[in-house]
C-alpha cells in the first residue's frame, strides 16, 4: 500500500444523519487479500426509517490504493410494511 492513509466506512443514513457502524483506517483498510475477509453482522433496526440507506465508502486518499472488496450483502426484515429496493444492481 502507499502511505497507509486508506479508510473504509460502513454507514447508515436514516434520513436525518449518517451513523458510522464500522470504520477501518490505515494499513490494509480494504483488506490484506481477497481470500482474507471479515464477516460483519449488525442489527440496523434501531436506524429504520422510510428513507434509510446503507452507505459503503472507500477512500484511498488519492494515493492509488489497491482495492477494497465488498461482497454478499444481505438485508433482512421482520414485521409488517413494504420493502422497497431502490437499486437492482443489474448494471454491475
């Protein structure tokens, strides 16, 4: 890596504010290798709103960082209400 200034944040936007759930800073913020990963499970029901968004932000500090890998995101819900997915990701 370059000068170890990379960072990655996983955040929730509840329509009023962005709340950081997890933050990785410094050396290998994006991970050491594709086969070395962490699993993260978080209850986000506390932040539920009509306009809730999950935000994943990688910043290489304009230092030509190598990469950051995000895969297999699963959001589940219980109870009543309408679940609306705003992005199909079909263009990926």
